[in-house]
C-alpha cells in the first residue's frame, strides 16, 4: 500500500468539517458492478478489500480511502473489425452503400451484442485526507484519474472544494535555480535524473537518467536557456522522488531507513500491516508536504465567511 505517485489538492478547515461521518457518506457512492451495457462503473471500496464493509481507515488525523472502477475491455479494433464485416456483407448482398445513420446503428448493435461478453478489469486508486493540514493526496500521476476520484468524493460529500496546487513560487524557476547553483534547501539533495526543456513550444527536450546532475554537461544545457521541468530529489535520505513543474510527484520511494523503521508486523494480519504502513507513510509525507508548502508557497485555502 505504499504510494508510488502523488497528485496533491488542498482544502480548508471549513471543508474539513464536511468529512465527519466519512464512512456513511462514502457508502452512498459504493462501487456497483458494471452493468451488461455499461462501459465503466466507479465508486468506493474498502481499503481492506472489496469484501469488507468499512470504507475508510483512519489513523490520527489521516483517513485512507479507495476509489475503484470497473471497465469493460472491448477494444475499438474488435468493434471496427466486426463493423467492417457487416458493411461488406450488406454491400455484397444488397449492392448498395451504407449511409452514416445506418452505420451508426450497426455500431450500436455491435456494442449491445458484444459488451455483455466483454471482460471486466478492476482498478483501484488509493488516497488519503490529512484533516489537520488540509491535504488530499492521491496515489496517481494522472491528472485525469485524480480529477475523476475527486469528483467521486464530491458526489459522496455533496460538496468538497478541494483545490489543485497553485504555487506562489514557480516550481520550474526554483528547481532550475537549484540545479544551476547546486544550493538546495536544507534536507534536500539532488537525485540522478531530470528533464530539461527549452520553454519555447517546439524547443528541445533533454532527459537524463542515472546521471550525476552536477556535471558540466548538464550545466551547459541550463546555460543555453533550458529549464527544469522534472527533477529527481532525495529528502533527508528517507524519501526519493521525481518532482514535476506541476508539483506532481512520480517514482516515490521510501528508502531503507524508513523501511527499517517499519519493523516486523503481523504478516498474517492484513489490518495490522495496513495500519503500520499507513501510519509511517503519512508521517513521512507530512514532513515532506510541510516543506513543499514552504518552498513553493502553497497556503491552505481559507473560505471562512
């Protein structure tokens, strides 16, 4: 259950009050089985597994939840191949062209016929709410997936004004400055990867992997006007990650020092293991997100009347 990516939203103290009786509200948006003619279905399941009834797991001021979706796997190529076969049959047998309306009807008939037989894929997205600090943290690097999950949470709560990150300090400018001068905030060190781009729309892109970022080669790219769009970083020798200029965190890893602190949990108890990992993970990320707030200027929204 270790998070691998982070997409971040913030919410106010006022919005946090709407999170009381969270389980009951999530229960109104449970994941329902994908119907025979539905392409997808989305809703909440228990972090402990779909068979469990508890829909959130709370440790102190942190609440874990899981958004899941079922998708029917019906590739467009399969539909198009069947449509082409039926069109050929009409053309050969009736010696006429098929109009757009009839073509559309044929395609709808194929979907109606094929969908109930299509395989169903279940996918899950874990997220947690930091109630005291006002963070919504989603384990995805996809903005679309994050927005869909937040939308489902808003449906369950009635309203939930969680806001995407709006940094007061440009992450791109700050990370470029860090890399140019080699002077990073205390506790932060360079990793071994970055993505540099010419800010012009059709400008050059340079991607470095497993490379020392303090070399003359990298500095030459920066001198030529390229800027940092993604930067590998290590926080206090405990967490490594790649930070994007949109503040999306990718390739998140909790390093040995953190893993060692997890200690031995009861591997026969899924609940005990989940509880231990979630408690340690949220405390580690709480410190990192506090630094994000300071470095980039990410104040908590204030919607008090």
